[in-house]
C-alpha cells in the first residue's frame, strides 16, 4: 500500500496496554493479530489513501467510524481534521499503539477506541458521516456498515479480491471479494463514486468509495 511517512517523525513505542474485554481473551482474531503486531516493525501510522481521498470530499457533519482500524493512521487523520472518531479492532495491541500515538498528537480526546469482534459489534444506525474499512472483509460486517452511514455521508472500503487466493491459497474465500463486490452489495440508496483495483492486474485488492444518498 502507498503509505506516507508520519510527518511528526518516528516515535519510540514501548509495549502499550489497552484494556482487554474478557470475552475476547481467547478470541482467535485477537490472538493472531496481537502476535503479528507485537512481532512486526514499528507502525508508521500513515493514513490509508482511501481515508485521504474520502476526507478531502464534502462530508456532512458528524463522526467517523473506522472498522478493523489496526494501527493505520486513518483514524488519526480524521481526528486531525476535527472529526470525532470511533475506531474498532479486535487487537488490543493495535488499539494500545493507536492510543499512545493519539495521545502524542494530542488527538486522544477525539478518538474512541473500541475493543470488539466485528462479527457481533453493532454501529449506531445512520450515525456516521464516514465509515471506513481497509484490509478486512466480511460480507455481514459490510452490510451492517452500510446502515451506519448518515445521509450524504461516505462509505470507503478496501479488501482483498479472489485473485489474492492464487498466491495465498490458504486464504478463506469468505475473506475475499468476488467479482463486482463490494459495489454490487450496496443498498440502492448508495451512489458509487469509484470502484478501483489499485496495483498490477490481476488485482489482489479492490477499493470502493460510495455516497449514501437515500
Ligand atoms: C490487514 S489488518 C488492516 C488494518 C488497517 N485497517 C490497515 O488498513 O492497515 C486487519 C485488521 O482487522 C482486525 N480484525 C481481524 N478480525 C477482526 C474481528 N473479527 N473483529 C475486529 N477486528 C478484526 C485485525 O486486528 C487487524 O487490525
């Protein structure tokens, strides 16, 4: 992904603690992603290009929701633009890093971090001016996310496509977009602004930006 470096420069990231919801203690997605984040390189906190694109467009007043936020800088970018942000992830390690960085940038007052399994977490209906999700796909979560966008607001989503399974055959099919998804799954009240496949073909990722008009 095309990630810009953090203009504030690198920071030192000691292991940070985010409260663990007891019901997620043994949750496989929490354990897997905590291990990845703990073993990986320090985060760049660069915003996803889709977040940059969406936040540059006209948006109604209201908060931003980022699903499966990980340690991306998209939530930080939205908060820096003055938006209240709710950022949801099952990895308390990722949320802890994000909390630390938000505090360093004095944006913590604008960001609410939610430790949750997106499989069961319910957003506020029509509550958000922008709903963003990058690097995650679940068709049920997508359907729920469409209901969280307020009139005039945007839905931005990027996920792996079926083509990603050629190189990574162990990837479950339900984690990957089928042809024409996710645009073809939108309720009729949405207008598709763009659906693109960044990178060389066959594209392993697809990126949607849509506006809720109904
Ligand atoms: C590929 S990373 C993407 C992170 C970030 N959105 C980005 O673009 O860099 C996938 C994220 O989804 C989160 N995740 C995986 N399964 C989840 C679940 N069931 N509920 C909530 N978050 C989940 C992981 O913890 C991880 O942070």
